[in-house]
């Protein structure tokens, strides 16, 4: 099984998780991505601005 990789769209900062680089951003349609898999430290990377009580 392949692990997920995390890619950030350079145009709108949307984060995509997939086994390979996306061909187009699901939010803006752009095709330029940066692989940020090595900088992701866990679920808190994506939820640090959210409150569990909201």
C-alpha cells in the first residue's frame, strides 16, 4: 500500500492528499503544487486553527 503525500497548490494554498501529485487543484484548477509531505507533523498541522469544542 502506498502512503499519502500532501501537496499544496501554489495558487490558492489548498492542501491535497493523494498517492501522487494532482494534475489540477480541486479549488482553483491550477496545476502547480509543492510537496509538503516532509513538513507535515500530524493531524494538528491541518487542524491547528480549529477548536474541538466548536
